[in-house]
């Protein structure tokens, strides 16, 4: 029988000629990968002795970023390309009978020309960051471990009031005299069905009136146990969990889970933590999910790569609906296409039994660097591959905001997401309403979601209300207040995903006085601080009664008057200041204005239906300079992917293009209509302006330089 032995302890780790002992999971960029672009990217070596083995033996690696070569006793056993999926190698023929044996794993997180990703807004941490196991004692006939296979696929579906379980076993070795038994167990571990079959035979088992996997309300799981027997003796066994559910999407009514309409209220999640990098244990994964459940989300976009099996398992158990995707991101490279197919195949074959996963994402912001000749064909091929590997789930993709709504890229996957940052990188947050409505009016048949949106919020920066580009926690909250309401008001928008649930390492960034980090999280990277924006979504999404005063870290306030925001999912809030009580109705967010601020300390308390929250403020003569980012950020923030090399990307419009060229774009015409609203402008004016470059036109109308810059950044969001 198979035996799984953890190899997480006792490794020798070698980096740049220095050797030290480490245990797994391990990440060599846990610190430098979060402090700026100059972090170590290269090869490191892990070595350790192997315990005693028997029979057929595999090495199982949870993930190694991004290329790993495994050698046993000095002989190469295999190489894997891709930093986020589980993989295994058969070590049997490399082992010395009776030992001693040792394994060496060379891991390299350099930028490889044939491996995704290369260019993305997150740190490419190196290491054996999910642990290593030895699977030994396998009979020559066993459930397959090749290519990360789970050995048995169990596809659970619902037909009327019947649960249909299609079982597809993958078996290695001589099956002579071997039979298979499949037992279906309920949550309590009781057998509810059992079937015997020939080894390797596909079969279907039906369950009358199964309990459905119903998201957060009731994430009910069954276990499929598969065993191989020879002469009545069990020689191998594996188990996988399944959930019976249906999910569908409508371009007008949104998402339906088990026939019930449900809005996917989602957050995106990067897996790294402060000074841990990607080297997480189950404890950290569970803590993340507890915070996600607390905020009231029911869905998670796992961006932008395959994540830990333990995380998918926990999502199954807790009832989160998961968008799973591969790191085909930022730009399409022909040399990486085979690797893209490999990573998509691994993602689906290793995870398609999870009921939590409702879609497969095949690309993210792939048109960021322009559209190559092979791009559309390549994404269509990935979409087709996803459907072949799993015909039961829809495919999806996330477009960068500069990708025009008329782009054929929006008609490849079954579901379509857009990453939109109105109010941070371009325009104001009010523009999100117009963009969404324009898109839905123009393409009502596309099943659209908001796959990313967000603004940076650094908790040390505080303000009365905050302004766009000041990186304050205050402005981030205002931004999300608007987006949360805009999303809730549109039934046809089947879901949305805040970017991001947690701050995360992004080595190429240097923004807001913080190097190596993206600060758009609702929670800080160390998971210790829930920002005000966290409570915005708790108010809109959570059923747990609460009240929370915004600006808790805005302690020192100038003597005079202040505005106090309060977040609550209760209908009425009472604010008490210096013994004075003010009661107001609350629709998720309520502002108490003209609150007096006197010298010294004051306590402000909010009450709502038995829930309370209090903060302390200090009246001071002058604003605390530590609350404001030093230097002028300007009205708009320069995105990490715009002009990173100092050169203009000619695939997008700018103020150096002629007016006539812009007017040929449907997306520009749409944006002009949005900007004009009900105002009428004679068409002759546009005709006269056609020969002029936009820069010249802006100069002729004597637009201020600051507004020219804003117009330029605005146009850079539109693909030619």
C-alpha cells in the first residue's frame, strides 16, 4: 500500500555559494521580494537524504517557482517548468536498493523566455514554498500519480432530483486480476452508495435526492473512496471530495447557484504574506479565509495562478465560489505558448473535482503590451483546451481597461471580466457607472463582471475625505463606497472582485513612499489591520450586525469641525460626542458632518441595535504632517505598466495622435458621448478639428498643462 512521507524537514539550502539548514515551506525572497525591484532571481539548491523506500516511489512537490530540476543520487530525474502547480517524478529507477539515497532540487526563479509569467504586477518569489512529499510503497498496479493526476476524477452533476457521479479512473500497471470498488460517503462518513467495476473502467453512480453543495449556506461534501483489490486484498486506495451543484449565468439576470439567483460578491487574493513570501502553512490559508468570510464575500478570484490544494480544499468546506486561473498575463509570447497550455492543463486536471471552482480563467490583461498577430488565435486555443479538459465549467478572462469594448477579445470566453480603475489611474470613480452602462447597452449578450477594481490605501496616510492619488486610507474608502453601490445597483453584473483582499508584494512598484508593495488591499499584508474599506464591504455584504466608525487611525484632527463616516448594515446609527447624541438613518454608509473638535482628547461612540464602536481623537492646532505623503502625487497615479521604460506605447492613443484618428474608434466615440452627456456639439466642429493633433487642439483652447496630462493619461487607456 502507498505511504506518504513528509520531507519538509532537514534540507540543506544553497544560495550563491552559501549553505544553511532550512525546513519547508521555504521562500528565499521572503524579505527582499517585498522591498523593491532588486531582489534575488536565480538558481538555488535544496538537498537532503531520502528515507527508506519500497515498491514504486514518487517525489511530490507542491510548487517550485519557477523551474525545478530534480536529481536523485546525482542523476537527473526530471525538470518542471511553471511555478504554481503540483508535480511529481517517478524516482524508482534512480534509487539504490537498501540506500543510502539523496535528492537534490535545483529551483530557479529567473525570467525564462519559455515560461509564464515574465511581466506582471507581483513578486516572482523563488523557493520550494508548498512542501515536498515522498509517496512510496506503491504496487505495480496503482492509481496514477503522473503529471500531478489525482488518480480518480469524479464529476458530480445534478439531473432533476438525482445526483449523477461520473467516475473516471486512471490506473498504471498490469490490471490482471485487479478489480476496483468505489464507495460514496456522506459528510458523516456513512456509505450511501457502492459499486464494483473492472480496474480502469469508467462508470456512473446515481444518488437519489443528494444534499446540494450550496455555497456559504450549506457547502455539503461527499467523499469518493476508490480502492484497487487483487485476490480480495486492497493494494491501493485514494479519496477525493465532491459536491453536487448547478451554476449558470445570464447576461441580464446574473448568476444562479442551484437555480437561485446569487450575486458573486468577491475579492481577489494573492497568496503572499509579510516576510513570509509564498511560504505559507495551512494556518495562514485558513486565517485568510476567515477574514474573507468576515468581510461578507461569497466568492474569491485566485489571481493570477494556481494556488495551494489546501486552499481549494478549505474553499470547498466553507462554500466559497472560486475563479481559478493561470498566469497567462500582461503580454502574449509565442515562445511561452506551450507552457501556457501545460499550466492550464495542470490547473484543470489537478482541480476539476473541487465544487468550489466555478470557472477557469485563461488570461489576465493579455493585451497590455499590444496585440500580436498570434494573440487572438492563442487565447482561442487556450479557451478550447479548457473546454476539452472540462466541458462542465465556463471559461473566463480579465481584460485590461485599455482594451476597447468592441475588441474581438471580448467574444472568446464564456464569461467576461474587465479590470477597471476609474478614480485611481484615470478619470474619477463616477466614470465606472457610465462605462458599465455603455458596455451593457452596446453588448447586452456578454456576461460581464468587474474582475478588478481598487485604489491604494496606506494606513499611515489620513485625511478628512482624501483626494484621488493621495494614497490615503480615507480616499480608498470613498472610492469603494461608490463602487460597492454601483455594483449592487446592476442586477445584470453577475459579480465583482475587489483588487485586492490583502496588500501584496509587487517588487517593481515604488508608490506612496512604500517600495515593493501593492497597497490596494482591504487588509494589510501582515493581516493585522482591517482598513476602512474592509468595513465598507462588510456593510454592503455581511449579515453579521456591526457598526464601525471610519477614520480610527485619523487621531490628530485640527481644532474646529470634522466629518465622521460610519459603516453599518443596520438601519439606524446613533453617534455620541461629548455627551451629545445624533441619530441618523444608515444605508450602509452614513456621514456625520460638522462634528466639533476641541483641544485635547475626545471619545466618539457609534451605536446601532446593540452594536457599538468607539474611537479617540485629539484636537490639535495643525495637521499632522505624517498623515500626508511627502511630495506631490498629482491628480492621477501613473500605472505600473504605463511607460515603464520611458517610451510611449504606440498601441494606444495619446495627445500626439490626430483628432481624426481618434474619431474612427468606437471606444473614443463612446467616451465622447459619455463626457458630453445631454449636451449637443455641432458635428462641423469635429470635422474642422480632424487634422489637428490632440496636443495642438488642447493648446489652441488654452487648456492648462495639468489638464493636458490628465487628457493624455485618459487616452492611454484606449487601444488603437
